[in-house]
C-alpha cells in the first residue's frame, strides 16, 4: 500500500500540483490522465524520489526505491551498453543474478546490439523487460503504450493484468483511453494542479465522454469540413 498525503510540487512560482492525497492498494491498477502539461510525469518523478516535493509518501516498502520499477516516457541508455548488458545491470541492482535473459526476451529484441541504436518502441520494450525482471512490487508506467506496435500493446496489456493477478501495484499514464479502460481499476483525472475527478470502472465511459467534450469543444465545427 502506498499513501500520498498533501503532495505538492512547484518550480519557482509555478505550481504544478497542490495537496494531492491518494492511496494505491496491492493488486490494483490505477490510471492517471490529463492534458499535456498537467503534471503527470512530474507526479511520477516525485513518487520515484527523482524530484523534491512537499507532503508525505507513506509505504511499508522500505526503501521504496528498491521495490519500484519506473518506466519513463523516454527511457535513456548509455551509448555503449547492449540490451542484454542493460537488463543484467538492472537485475544486479536488485541482487538478481544467473538469470536466463535470452529465454525471457518476449519482445524478440536484438539483445547483443547497443541499446542506443534501438528505435523508440524497442527502447521502451527493453526498459519494460528490465524492470519486470527486477521482480518489483510497485510499477510506474509513464506512457507505456506510446510508440509501441500493436502486437506489443497486446502483450503489455496482458503483462499489466498479470501483475495485478500477482498482487502488484501498477500506476499508468496513457493518452490512449481504451488501454486504461482495459487494465485499470480506478482512473484519476489530474488538471489545474489538483485531482479533479476519481472514477472506478463503471464510470470510465462517462469520464471519457466528458474529457472528449472538453478537448474537442467546437474545434471540429470550426474547421468547416464539407
């Protein structure tokens, strides 16, 4: 269980979010949605301990960073490290050794090739594989479906559902609402520095329609398509 109390973050005079309080339970998948610039990535970075913040993050997982698998929206890799070496490095950080990496290469990645030469989608799949093999208890996935082919999206969806079955806690952001609807137990809408709305599965469709109306407005009509 992770409990967040009055989490606030500012960059100088700019308030990103203020007094966010949420709770994430074992065996549940949570979605964070919001417009670009709403603060989703900054929120994730605060949870991961990569940003200073005000408020409290309370968890029984000590230290939290040793139980956290964080997939960033744009994974970074050193220029002279192969895919296999990257996975081994992250596993070694958790004390996991003698792992048969080749047999666990479910995305068929060129593991002996430098990771910096991978495409955007391949980099994301490598990073996901590595944090999965770390055997983490809590996962933060920032736009995991973005830039990934449809076959891998199907695999990712099933992986998330398997993590849920294993009583892991998963936190996801995505611009593809259908992927959240397929995997999440609860979705939180972040905007204007606050959690504007929190909904469970029966209300997902209603939230999607509300977001669509806000995003579209009268923009399609103003195009004057004929």
